[in-house]
């Protein structure tokens, strides 16, 4: 054997998965399924009452909270946890309704901005009471003040871990 060739070391052992115990499994499944049911209910109610899906509503909200009601498309995609192609398609649908328009980014001339129009802001204002009533009815009315505080604590802990750095 040449002095320049290192002997191969045995492969590192694969770590045993850190399986959830019974209580963690129950907590995980309850949280996951309840969150899915809540989002489905909010989406169905909002779409039925206003014709706006929850995904489109979130785009309108993000734009309404942005300076001058405008945001780079890439930033909006990140904010809405959407792929850029999916967001572009959604913005096209919102453009057809006259609620959003696209502009070329003045800073670099390459990027595109999504801009919330006055009509889009009016649609958001009309939809907001339906959305907030759903959130209140299906979430906050079901919880004690202590559970709301615990929910906030858990959410903020996860945001610190998972959120943008």
C-alpha cells in the first residue's frame, strides 16, 4: 500500500431516529390536523363570502402592509411562502380583477413590483371582517386567555427557530 493512500474508514453509523413518544405524537397530530382544518375552514368561508381565496387574501394583506402598498415580487413570494411561479400566477389573477398591478423596479430595472391598487385595497377592506370573524369564531373563541398566551409563546419560539434570519 502506498504511503500516500489513506485507508478508508468504516462508514459512520446512522443515528437512530429520535422517535416521538406517545404524548409528543398526540400533540403533533392534534396541532397539525387542527391547523389544517382551521385553514381549510377559513379559506372556504372567505371564498364563499367574498370570492377571495385565503392565498389571495394573504397577498393583498402583505401588499397593504408594505410601504406605498408595493413589494418586490421575490419578497412577496417569500412573505407568502410561495414559489415565484405560483405567486406570479396569483398576481396575474389579481391583476385581471384590477386589484394589483405590476411595475418595473426603479432601483435596478430588472425586478418587478406588485402594487396594491385602490380597488384591491377596497376588496381587502370588504373581506377583512369575514376573515377576522372566522379567526375569532374558529380559533380565539375556543381558547382561554392562558391558551392564547401559550399559543403566542409557541408561535414566537418557532418563528425564532424557523423564521428568516
